């Protein structure tokens, strides 16, 4: 695809707008690129309101301060279409975010974290998720903080499976606090593990997606994969392990310190949580304030995900947005 950038347009100001054009190589891609009745083009125009986009045949011209970024965005969208990916509103907004961070959507959406059974590829789908995956690869401890549906736990489990398959670690340890959210463990049937099993179910679900139930069960029976409540971590040192603490907002400060000091040699740790969903008694969450406590400690990173990184049904992002707005309205207590 040929992209041409011309000289700045004449005008007033220190940063005059530039003009750039790109040619879509296959005319038949134009419908999918622009959308039915140009609704996808309108989304891009809305994301860059100060720039002017003109489409003539299979040539797209842009004039404005972000002209080069916008034509690169169109080039990337064409690459996605040529790779067989469909474009919709969510994909357009995610690729706009990536373009603004100078990421290449074709590389982000084409980078596979792990290939699950039956050929399903697990990959980051937003700029925030790409930063999250890169941070986990580069740091010993990564905190992934954000709302529901942003893939915090799912991607962490995928990267843990990848590390295990590459023999970078010898086991995976998945844990989360068994904090009651309106129910009481004592009323559930069975022994302690049976009682806490429902709290660990989301981790099982992610594992089964990556390895299939039979494969995951075999690894758990061998002890290669351990799924346990946070209370079981006390007194241990976890070497050569990929450790994931899920729902960390429901730890107490003491539990968080206990967990972080379990990490041994050759291990990697991911802590996920959503500070807006604290169920711990008294509201004393080990996740709140942890970034200030650990500021300046090498090899620890914090990645904040937002509603833009929600990859579930669109209504999930809308719900997150509605609650965010409600928190800033006077007189609303969230009940």
C-alpha cells in the first residue's frame, strides 16, 4: 500500500496542518473498510475531529495535524482486512487507541500469546492489553489493575501457560482470596477446598480454555499447576513458578505483604485486581495504596487498564462507564 505525505499546507500558526494520502490496493476492500453507509469512516472522523478525511475511489486523503497518523491507521486497517479480520465499531476504536500510542494494530492483533486447543489463538486485543502482556514479559512482578472484562486474569493465565510450555518455569500457582460477597462459606457443603472452589472457578475456566479440562486436570494432579486460596500461601517460598494472585482488591494489607514475600528465585508474579470492587471487611484493601508503597522498587510494574480495554460484550463497557459517572454524582451512594 502506497502512502504519500506532501508538504505542509499553507496557513497560520507554528504547526501548519499536513496532507497525506494512501491508496487502498483492492477496491473491493473499500466497503468493509469504510463500513455500511460509511459508519466506520464516521467513527474515525469523530476520533480526529480537527482533521479532514476525503475518500475518492480507492484513494484516501487526510488534511490536518494528525494526517500521517490517520493514513497509517487506514493502512493498518487494510492489513487487518487482508488477514481476514472483520472490522466493527469496537475494533475501530481499539485500533484508534493503538495508533495514538504509535502501535501497529496489525502486529498487536496478530501477536499470539499462546495457541489454545483446536487452534484458538489467545492474543491482546487492545493497546492496554499489549502493554500489560509486555510488562509481564519484562518484569518480575506486574500489577494489572482495571475493571471487569479487561482480560487481566485471562491473559495472565495464558502467559503462565506459555512460560510453562517454554520450560521457563516448572509450575503455575494460581491463588485468590476467598472473600465472601454477601454469602457465607460456612453454609456451603463440603470440606474447606469444596467451600473455596467456587471462588477459584474463574481461574479454572481460563486454564481449561488454554489446556482443555483433561490436560489441565492431569497437570493439577501432578502438582505442576496448583490452584489454592490465598491462605494456603503462608509460610511458603515459591521458586521457579509463575504465580498469579487474582482479585487482589480483596486482600488485606497484611495478606498482600505476605503474598509478595513468597516469591522465590526464577519466579514471575502477576497481581490482578479492580479497586472499585472491594468486598474485604472494613474496606482495608491491600491493593489500595500499594503503588505508592512500592514506588521505586526495581522490576515491579503497574499497568492500569480502563473501559477502553474491555473486550466483553459492549454492554459491559457501558456498565463500567455508568458506574464511573455515578461515583462522581452527588447524592449517589451506589446502593
